[in-house]
């Protein structure tokens, strides 16, 4: 047997193991990067909190269940505080939205008008919260739509469980759209525009 053959065989064996280890490492990195859940914070007042229906009946929990049904590991934190106005939400936005949050759902509610605030100040507060969050590279969905009266409880302020389900269903495509855009915005290795 030529003297160089065992050396070549040992080298090939080591090289093969190194390649296998590198492939395993890349797979582990890929799996762990996909294992991180989508982090969403829902900011709002009593409706976000789940007045009458509890946290599990409120739209953040219902949206989380809808995302999980789509195979998306989402973790939605309910940061709804009863009686909050948008000025109060603005004061706590940095504290209640931790670093690493992917998306904030802002449901400003109607307490501003109920507690004698102005629509102009409300709009300015919403704009400032959105600006601050986007400056931290956090996507923002403002949910400020009105829903039919049949989805309100007897006080005509708070939503029924069905009302929360309707809102979660309306929010789902908006969250999915943000995720799609995020995936298409990531440049591929062969992308000539990649910096």
C-alpha cells in the first residue's frame, strides 16, 4: 500500500466529518432562529384588557390562537389598562413594549373623548406612539375601526366575546401581511442590491 494512501484516507475522513459538523451547525442555527416566537404587544384600554370577557376572551388571546392555527408561534402580551387614554398609553409605551418586540397592536379606544380630551390630541398621541415604536424598528398596527353595535355589551362601550373574535379575525391578515413583507424585505445572498 503506498505510504500516502492512509494519510489521504484520514484527511478525507476528517474533511467529511468537518463538512457534516458544519451542516449540522447551520441546521441548528436555522432551527433556533425559527424557534424564536413572534413577539407582539397589544396596547390599549379596557377593551384590549378584556373587560367582561377576561384576558382569554379578549382579541389579543384570540389573535394568538388564530396565528397558532396557521402554524405561527406567536406570543401576544396583553398590555391593556382599563380607563387609559392615549396620553396615558403614550407615557407607558416605552416601559410596556420591551426590546425584541416585533409588532405592536395599538387600539386607542374612546376614553379620550369620554374623559374630555380632544380628537386632535388623541391623533397626536397615536402618531407619537407610532413614531417611537418605528424608531425602535417595531412594526405598528393601529386598530381604530368602529364595529357594529351588535358586538357591544349592554354598556355600549365594551365588546362581547364575538366582538373580540371579529377584531382578531380582522387583525390576522394585517399581521400576516407584515410577516410576508418582512420575509420579502430580507435580501438573499445572491441579491446584487444587498449591502
